[in-house]
């Protein structure tokens, strides 16, 4: 996929690879993990974004559910742009 970058004079589009894996899929639980990595742009190939999605319900016919989304930035190498990337997310 291509991610549009706003307010950046050097980069307008960021090619990004996103890999997803379903950990568990039952009547009452759905658990999926995804990892997105930016490729081919200077100063941007230094991190990945890990996403963990968990959806739970008490029964298959329950009228409500609980959803938890966790995002984590995993730094692969140190960069001068780390502060700007963290403040932008």
C-alpha cells in the first residue's frame, strides 16, 4: 500500500508493507497481529508499527463486545528523526 504524507517537503508518498496474522478466531474471540514497515524512504526505514487487535464477547449472540487495539513503535535503529516521528503519531 502507499501512505500519503502531509506537511513534509521531501516525501509525499510512503510505500509501506503490512503483514497481518490471525492468532485466534472463535465465536467469542478474535485476535489479530499486524506489522507495518516503511520501505524505500531515507530516515523512515528505521521503525515498524506493530498493531494488536483483540475483540471479545461473552457469548456468540451477545449484544455488546469489548475491543482492544494496541499500537507499538519498534525502533530498528537510532535516527535523528525519531522525535518527529513519535510526535507525529
